[in-house]
C-alpha cells in the first residue's frame, strides 16, 4: 500500500484516505443541512498548502471552495451536480499531489525555449 497523500473528512467524522472520485461523490451525497454540512479535503501535513471544501447551501446546491496558498489560488463556486463536483475536485487534487503538479500558469507557454529538432 502506498503513502497517503491527502484525506477527506466530513463534519460527521466520516474519513477517507486518498479518496477516489466515487468516494468523494459518496461523501458529498451524504451531506445534509442539519448535522453533516461539509466535507474538507487536504494533504496529510501539519500545515497543508491547499484544501478544498464542499458545503451544503440552505437554498440548495453546494458551495465549493478551493484554496492553494503555493499558487495563490482561491476559488469559490456554487454547483448542484455532485458528479461534476467530485470529478472537478479529483482533477484539481491530482494536480497538487502528482510529482511536479501542473504549472501555475501558462502565460510563458509560447516563450518557453523549444528543444532542437
């Protein structure tokens, strides 16, 4: 078994190590407006550089927050489709946990020196 990179935990205390897209879907699907209102996903570190959370909104749907202090990102979205939320979070987390991750921005993409052909 590999090293755990991150974990997801709901307000109720349900926890999943290195959650798959399906596991995220189930955690989000179990949320309610009384005693299990949010799920937080973050690295297993003392001072995590990033986190994502999904919270139930009173008016319906979910608030999705993604914050990455290394890249200076802070996004807040409102979504209703749990499938889409789980998929988007899985992709977003993979960019933070894979070696090298994804580049912060592509503004210098066209100015990047190319290897000789």
